[in-house]
C-alpha cells in the first residue's frame, strides 16, 4: 500500500486516496457496474459526507448500470428543462462537440445542482464517455469549509437568513440558455423556471451535522424579503468567498471515470477550456431532502 493510501482514512471494503486538502477521494477496488453489498454502500455514504466527491477510474458502464449504481443511494430525480437521453428519462447526456464555437459550456458557472427545487438533489453521478485529450476538468468547492472560514459575526447573521432560489437566470424566458445555441444540449427555456423557492442560507448536513454555506451564483437570486439589488453585494461577497482555491477539488477526466458528489455540501463548475475536442458525459441525480438548519 502506498504512503498516500496509508495516510488516508480507513475503510474496510475499499481503499481511498485523498486528492486535495479540501476533499475528493479516489476509491479503489470496486467495480460499480455490479450491485454493492450493504456494508460497502454504508462506507461509501460515510466517505461521500466526509470527502465531498468520490472518484472511480476505469469503470465500464451502460446507462442502466450507471442508474443502478446511483439507485443504491436513493430514488433518481430527473433534471427539468433538459430533454433526457432517449429511453432514459432520469439520465441527461452532456455533450459538447469539437466544432462548437459558443462561448458557453453547460455547467460552466459555479452552482449546486437543482437548488431551485424545494428538495434539491442529494448527489450527482457523472460518467465520462468521451473526454478531451486535454482540458474539460470539473472543479468542486467544499461549502462546509466555506462556512467554517467566515467570521463568527457573519456566521451568526447568515444562520438567521433565508435565500430565494430560482432557475430563471438559466432556464427562464430571458435566461442564459433561452436563445443560446448550445446545440448539443436539448434545453427548453420555460416560464416554470420563474418560480422562487426559499432555503436556509446555512444548512446542516443531515449525515455529519456540519454547517454548510448554501448559496450559489446561478440559482440563489436574493435574500427573502429583500430585492435582488439589495441582496447583490452580500451574495457577491459570499459567492466569491465560496470558491476560494483552498476549498477546491479538481478532477481530470478520462473515458470511464465516474464522479459521485455530495450536492448538499459542494458547488461545482465545468471548466470551459477544451475547444476542438468532443466531451460526452452521462449524468444522473439522486433525490434529496428539504434543506434545514439546526443550531
Ligand atoms: C454539471 O454541472 O452537472 C456538469 C458538470 C460537468 O460537465 O463537468
């Protein structure tokens, strides 16, 4: 066993190598195409809460096998506003063709998945079918660390605040994707995206009890009972704070890599630096609970 593996926390049913100070753990010794024993699933749940993102290399998965892996952690949640992969209503294919000239890429701004929902997803399982020779990494940011590193005064203030989340800036009639020609993604802008949903600004992790800064650039649009304009300066500060380099976990994809992230405690961003290469990812999301704050 390597020095890094010895330095990593002990799990009885697999080995892990920790990737970054902020989190990220490469899990070794599991074939996730097959059903996993209950003891392994329990340890994976603990590892996910502790390390925010789990990575599995060299997996050979059909869409059915990817869905079956995710289903072991809870029911799947379909992604609204985006046409699913044919024959797989709960799965989305994220494609960017080598010749796409648009400035945008899907998921290219810091966000947590679907926080516009009353019960945003617990986690996301993303699988690489085709990766650029160089570029196209994904970066996550650990929002438990983002909360821990705020001053006590700021923490106390935020603990009493509620933030309104909405998909309108992405999927609303005037949203980023409304007249965009991200031609390989099948996105439908809609009035349904205008709905606003309240969430605590600080949520408690249901498994490890840690406090999480729960805002993001894309979906957290204002504080409750304040206008967007009034909310912008504090949200701007929090959004900048939440993506500090020391909170980040960066992963270089290869065909067959799988990432499983804790969507409750992280934000993420797909890096847009691979013009000229094709990138194809399959994504499923696992249903989550309504966020809550416990003092
Ligand atoms: C996403 O935001 O779900 C996409 C992440 C990626 O493509 O790396």
